[in-house]
């Protein structure tokens, strides 16, 4: 498992390019997972039902992921739209990203080579304008503690910027937390230390 953080989009964006009177509207959005990518593609298709083509490409996971990827030529000659678009996405270093290029035909044929260049250039144009942010890889940890250790747990939660997924109260407290996977061993060691060995987290 790759535990290193990676770049994702901060917000959706659209940039238009024109090639020989054909308009290329490149829409890009952050999409976590294949279903989110497909939903965004459908959203743009519904937005432009009168377009000549709505070609698409996505990298649904980490930037280097070669499994959760896909593309569509949407009626353009095979290999002249979706594949060049995907190539640009894969070279961007950005993950969880989907792009749809909506084309309105301008009356002049571009040829297969010109078409591939136009779609690739449309994606490059929108990627040149995006803002990204770092996304860390997180995991869930579960542990239980007595009420006397609540203060120590809360201090560590704040120190590590942990998200408490759930806290179930009974004779003690059962916690489930979400934490940056790179910090889990340090967190587990500190909570064991600060509770005098009363709280242990199984990292296996």
C-alpha cells in the first residue's frame, strides 16, 4: 500500500479552446472513485445534449493508478479523443480526477492527428489553470479505554488532527478514529504510554 500523500483538485473548472472554428469545452472535476467519475461525465452530457461529442477520461484513484481509469471517444474516431485525453491526465500527477471535453463542430475536419492534438490540448489547457491540494492516505483505528483516560485521548486526538468516527459509551468508551496512515504507529505508541499501558491499539 502506498502511504504517501498525493495531489487532488481543489474545485471543478472549465476552460474553452477553439481549433478551426470547433469549440472544445474542457470540464474537469475531483471524482473519488469510478462511480463518481461516471456521474460527472453524465452530468456534462446532460448539460450539452446538442454537442457534437462529449469525450471523457478519468483517473479515479491515485495518480499512478492504472486500474481505476477509463476513457470514451463518444463517437469520434477510435483513439482520437479519449486516449489522448487520458494520456494528459496520467502525466499531470493529479489523482481522483475526471475530464470531459465537449466539442461543437465548426465545419472544418481536423483529421485524426489534428483531432488527437486538439483533445489533448484542451485537457492541457484546463489543467494549466487548476488548483490542487494534498490528500493524505488515512486508515481507521479502534480501541477502548476507561473514562479516566478521556483527557489523554482528547489531547492526542487534537495533537494528531484525528477524526473521531464513532465513540460508544458504556462501562468504558469504544473509539473508532481516522488518522493519517503515516502517523498510526506513533499515535498507538503515545496512547499506550500516556495511559500507563492501559490502552493498546492492534495495528495488524
